C-alpha cells in the first residue's frame, strides 16, 4: 500500500513510540498526586509543555493539552466566548474543518448569530469581506490557517492585525500548518490556536491549545479548585510526552522536509498532466502547503476512485476524514463554487515521510488502469480536450 493520506493521520514515529512506551511504563503516576510518582509524571508534563511552547514561541503555562484538535477547537472557542460579554455575533468561513463548523452550529443553537465568509476559487478569503462583516457586537472570529482538503494557506497574520484593530478575539485551527509553516504567536495577533499530535507522527488522542494569557477565558466546565485551566481530568502523560517528541522532530526537519515534499508534489503533478485523462488541480499550489493536493478527474466520482485505488494499493481520500460517510457533496468544493457533480469528483492526496519520488510511476500506473477501466465501462473515454 502506498499511503497518500497523511492529512488524515500519520504513522507514529519510532522515536515518539519509544518515548510513549518508556513513559507509560516508568512514569505512570497521576500528575495531580503529591507523592514522588506523581511529581515525576508532572515533571514530564511540564517538560512536554515547554517543548510544545518553544515551537510556537510561547510560554509553557499557556499550553493546555487536550484529547485532540476536535476537543481543542471546542474548548478554545467556548472558553474565550464564556469569558466575554461583548456581543452575540461570531464569524468563520465556509471551508472550516468540520470540528470548527460543528462548534459554530452549536453556537447558533445557543443563540449566537454566525457569519460564514466565502472564498475565491483557490480557497482564500477576502479580507475586505471580513472587514465588512464586522459589527459592534462581533466577539470572535475563527479561521483555519491551512485547509485540510486543498492545503490553501490563509494569511492569519494579516487577519489577526485587522481583528486586533477592532478588539475582536481570534482563534485559528492550525492543525495542518503546525510543523509545516512558521507559527510565532508573538507576531500573529492571535488569541488561541489549536494543534494535534497525530498529524505530525505522534500518537492519536492528544493535542494542544495555546491561549494568549492576555485574553480572558473561562472553563466550559468550571472547577473552583483549578482556576485558569480550560479542561479537567487526568493528563495522558505518555501520549503528551510522545507528542512533544514528535513536535520537536518535525520542527527540526521542517524546512528540508517541506522542500522535499514540494519536489515530490510538483513531480507528481507533472506526471498526472502527462496522462491521457483530463485532470483538474483544485486550488492554487502556489498558495498551498506542499503536502496536500486536491484534484479531480472529470467524469468519475471521488468515492468510486478512492475505493478502486484502495483495491489497487493506493490509500487516498475524498476529503477530511471527519466528513467521510456523508452523502453530501464535498463542502470545501461547494464553497469554491464547484457544481454538485464537480464536488463529488474531488479526491485528496496528502504526502509525508512515507512517500518518495520512486513511488510516482506506480501511482500513475495504478490510476491510469483504474481510469481506463472506468471510462471503457461507461462507454465514455475522457481524454484531454
């Protein structure tokens, strides 16, 4: 199997797995306990927070570990809103990950008014539209840094600067940018970001939220014995330590790995265009991270192509893993102005350490066989032009 679904999840690295096993075996204490076993576990927790904080130029005490990005997005947004009495209007985009979109659906149920910004055909929001959407009662904006389906990069620094002028809280889902783009919270004019472990070769079930210490926050489930935190419960120290290990490694190799993946993606695109079948790249690769590639082959549904690729030994997806199983057309594609048929044709290839240029001929050959068989079957041969 050639794995081309790294945006959904990554294989835990050997180093992170080794740390996980070692910590689970030898530092099993509860960090809230006052005995030596608890103190040893707490030291590892604090060291892990320091490592994560160093990757975004933050303070360790402003890092909050979560069970993952979905919980992190919910806790970050609700913790900021619960502490604010400014108003009842919030803003997001039409292309957010479902974990953020679902929070906004819940906010609507809670009585908030939601504005969802549109994008251009490459997935970039219009800063002027954002500015026009701001009201006196606007309290919070949540805009992802990198789209998980087409890889487009939003200018969160520019967005943050605008929102800072209006004293509006700003949260960003940085799951797909963490470890791949520079994230310096000291220059981003941002109030909270969310990151995840299993997207960067760490274990599943752990993530982190950073919240600006200058921003007021209130826990969703308050605990008078633990003020200032956004989440209750026992810390999963082995997973957190492995997450910190993965974070350290991916940032050490960030520039060289992104350069390698860009070369891989560009070579793959060149070979895709050499195929006799029409292929459409979704989005603008000049405005995207190199490890995510959205595309479609007109005339074949993405779900069918994904299943056929699986049988042929290619692991691809039809978009965000959190939307798999939905009968609705791909939400990001619809937001880009694509027709329902075009949205259903969407597939995503996402790359990582498991990929190298030697795999490209196999990828092209397997896809060519599938496409030729399909178009022959429907008596319709979709070639270029």
